[in-house]
């Protein structure tokens, strides 16, 4: 069932005494990396982010569309380091929102052309998402949101997201590229 949604109805088990303002959003992510140049190759040359500032060999700031930065990379505490071991706490992934399905398809084409394997690909009802890791083992979600009036809702008006296998072949057709190199795209990633 599809219902027009003006604002998602929050669940009642965690109602803040004073909710955060509607205009607040996540502005950027700052990642610790082992090798700044390797990280720049991935984020700029493969994903297409623009370098807006660099501080020597220790830090770099990247943007999509001319913002001061959406992603910052640094080696201040991590030069030559290793990713955290499985089973430890920390960042699960950062999510990079593409404005259209066609641009997400283009991102998939770029990733596959670079020989990067997907960890998974999911349809969440509200979005379609691709999951992979950067060279430092940081999880990435590349996704696009469906129009809000297409988001699945429960009878009470709350959001009814799900995780189903994404038709990656269909997504690739949107980018008009070959899908011969899809590895791991049959897995469903459960990040909800």
C-alpha cells in the first residue's frame, strides 16, 4: 500500500522530550585512512568526488557539487594502520545518496569498471542500495531514494521498510553497461 507521506510517523517506544529540529542533517563524515593517496584514488578517481582542499599528506576534503566537504580523509592516527577487526564496534557504513536511479547506475558502472566487488545490493522499499568497502575497509552504501509518496507504510502510517534482493541487472540496464563482472550482488545486506 502506498500512501502520500508528509512526515514519517516516529515509533512511540523512544519519544524524545524535545525532538531535534526538522532541518538538522548529517553534514559530512571524517574517515581515518591508512594511505591518503590510495583513498583519494578511490573517492575521487572512481566515485567522482572533487578534492576541495588538501593538507599535505595528512588530510583531504572532498565534495559533491561544490559544497566545502562531504567526506574528509585523514591519516593523523591511522597512517599505515589496519581496519578494525570483525566483531568490534565502530562505523558500519557511510551512505552516499545519489539524486536519481540513473546516477546510482552510473556509480555501479564505475565501481565494477574499477574491479571492486559488491558486498551486497538491496531494495529497501524507500531506496535501492549497493554495498561495498573502500580500500581501508570502511563500509559504503551507495543509494538513491524513491519518491517519498512511494515509500511503504504500515496501516498506522509508520514506515514499513524491508530488505529484498535488488535487481542489479536491471539497474545496470539503466546505465547501459555490461553486467559481466557482478560479484556478490546476489546478497541482501540487512542494515535496517
